């Protein structure tokens, strides 16, 4: 541990042989371990998490046996809808990390002109069951937190989230499936919706949390490709709505300079925008479904904060590290004054194949 309290991964860090554990329907495929050609897991704070397993599908059965396709012909071993548990890590490490609990959603066999047949097994997290089942109903006298909690219970998932306010008199769900509806509600208040194993998360971004790992370019950080852009930045947001009770047009304006952020350690996007262009940029929103000044304030803040997420973005590659997950933070070092610092991981891809175990992350930072 360093003085900063971070696990710093450097060139002296020892990594053991990559290891994985795959359970299908609660049974480990240990006896078929040699059939795995690659194992990949991808998670995100913006879309469903998924896995991809590429397996040898051919069994020549040896002398006198009957050749067969191991997996595409076995409806019990690998089948659509089957529960999958995926763990990744290293031999002799403290333990494997449970990366996801999901379900098989696609089977893609390959019968090549040369070489052995393979099969790609793909799957998604439990949220996929909330898709493509539109509902029309009203949520009465509930906060967004309570709505998300109820939807998680409906889908037999655990729930973890940050409480919200205020309570809404009526929130219509008009011909939307549950995940589209939750994403729409989350967008209004700058929340995230994604799954972690069997739990639905409905929460604020965790950018203010301490970084779990520190990576240095030239040692543990294999590569990093950042982008610093002003194209989507705004300095002020105004939300206008019609107040039916008062019979009047009401507007709420949020200025970035008045919106304190614990993650703005340097110059934020608004400051850089005004320095570069010499003027502020404003966005005006008129939207149905806003019924109170609180709703308008929350939406204006959300739009302003979310515009910052495109300020500094990047893709980094490192040795396989199960701790690098979407929704966590990492510190990147030796990248210069504008690109050193703490980043929020929005997407991670973990892959084990004959080249070893590598992790690729998509990150963002709201200040330089």
C-alpha cells in the first residue's frame, strides 16, 4: 500500500497464471477446461453487462469412438437461458473475483473450412429480462428510488441505491419496458442504472470515491489514449415548464460556477470553455413531465453534469485486474499535468486467452 492508500501496480508486481471459473446451471465446467479458447467479460454503467466464451466444439472420440460436436449437440450442458456465473483472477492469488451472474442468450457455432469447429457462447446480465416487455401504468406517491426498488423486486433481483427526493404525485410509465423507463428516470437526476451480479444498482456516479488502484504509464499502464474536447460542453442550463397550478411559465437556471463538485480538482469544462471561446454556452430545455421547480432544478443540474462527462475521456489497457470494474475509480499517473489524476471507469473489458489476461477500460474525468 502506498501513502495514498492505493494499491499501486508497477513493473515489480508479480502476476500468476490467469485463472477462471465458469459455472453453468450451478455446475463448474472444470472437466471441460481444456476446451476454453477465450473468456471475456464486459461491464458498463451505460448498458448491459455481458460475457463471451469461445469453446472447442469438436470431440474426435479417439480410436473407435463416435466423433461429435461437444456443445452444439448437447442441449443439457450449454443451453439458452441457463444461469452462468463467471469468476476471474490468478492462480495462488487470494481468491477469484465474481465478475457477473447472467444467462446464456446466444449460441454461435463455427464450422470452418479448416481447423476444429468452435462455439461462441454469449450472455447478458439479469437486466436483459426487463427489455422488450413494454408496460403502461402509473406510479403514485413514490420517489424514483422507491420505483427502482419495486421494479427490482418484480424481477426477483436484489437492490442497492441512493435515496432520492421528492415524492412524485404521479409518474406515468407509457408503453416503456422497465429498463428503458428506469434509464429515463435516472437521466433526469444524473443517476446510473446497471447490474452487479444479481443486484440492480440505481445510484449517483461514484466519481468522488477514492481510487482503488493506481496505474503508471510505462510500467503497469500499457497504453492510454485520451481525448480532451469542448464540443459538447455548456456553461449554463435553463429548464422551462408550465406550472398548471399557478397557470404560469416557470424556469430554473443552473450555472456551472454555482454548481460545486467534489471531483473538480482543477479547471472544469465550463472554465476551459469560457477561456477558449471567450463566452459561455447555454442550453434551454422545454420538456413535458416536469411538474415542480425541484424537478426542473434536478434536470438542469443533471444535464450540466452529464455534459462534463465528455470533457476528458480515454481508453486504457493494462494487465488483467479484476478490481477494474465499471462504476469504480482508478488513478492514472505519469501522463502529464492535464491527464494525470483520478478517473471514473465507465466500461471494462476483461479477456483471458492464449496471450494471457488483459483488461481494457473506458474512463472519464471532468477537470484538467
